[in-house]
């Protein structure tokens, strides 16, 4: 699981780099989307881990 959290962090950093280098609206929106996906994906994996640890995860 830790590999996917690292992947989410890398995607978020790439999104921030795309935002900072954006000259057009399209690239900026793509960067925001990539950043949001990376952060939300990592948070989902942390939630999933603790749900499985508590035994309250859905099958």
C-alpha cells in the first residue's frame, strides 16, 4: 500500500509543477486535477488502511 501512497504524492507534486509552469488555462486545470487526484487518492488509501485495521471495512 505504501507504494500507492508514494505514487499519489508523486502525482500531486507533478500537478503542482504543471500549475506553476502553466501558460494556458487548460494546463492549469489539468494540474489542479492531478493535484486533487493525488491528494484524495492518498487520503483514501489511509482511510482504507485504518478501516481494515478496525475491521469496519466493507467487503
